[in-house]
């Protein structure tokens, strides 16, 4: 994983170098890919809440609604774009 962030013991999130958003519910022993972030290579990751986070890539920032234990994965939505 390129970046890790968590808000709870069972809610560890990681972005791999290709922008894949992954979740671990066992402290990082196993991972499940839940989404792919737009914008290519990740630069930062912050878990704001158990089901919400922010990620920066080379082309902008994404706000993501991350899956809860009860919900299916959802795609992140681009909310900020870096000026040209």
C-alpha cells in the first residue's frame, strides 16, 4: 500500500500505487479492493469517518463514500480539479 488511514480498529483503508482503494477489517492482515480512484497515482489519503474519506492524486482530489460493513462498494466522486 502506498498510503494508509483509519478511523476505527476494523476500518483500515489503503491506496495502492495504481490508485486502488482497499479496506482491511483485520488490521492489515488481509485486504479487499473496494474501488479505484480517478486521477492516477495517489499522493495522500485521509479517512475522515468510518465511511468517508479524501484522497489526492496528481490530477486532483476525490471525496469517497466508502463501503460500510453493511453496504456494497461505491465509486468515489471527483470534487476538486487542479488548475491547468
